[in-house]
C-alpha cells in the first residue's frame, strides 16, 4: 500500500497510529453495513433502468 509504504513514514506516522486508523475505518464500515442491512430497500422508482446492449436493449431489472 502506497500510503503505508511511502506517505506514512515521510510524515512520521507510527505503526500504532496506522493500526488505530485501520481499526476506526473497519468499525465505520461495519456500522454502515449494519445500517444498510437493517434499512428497508429504497423505493423501486429510484432505481435507474439499465439496459442490455445499450438504449435499445432489454430491461435487466424487469423481473426483479
């Protein structure tokens, strides 16, 4: 990882601080995933229609 190999040493960021940052990032992502999993799905009207083969193709979400 470039940040850990180049940037962190250049700015005297310790391994302990890097590990703390990793732990905070993992906790943030875990909370976000838990929130998303617990939330109801968005209204179908918010979905963008994606078509196979460009504008004239079939609606890929027609059977979802």
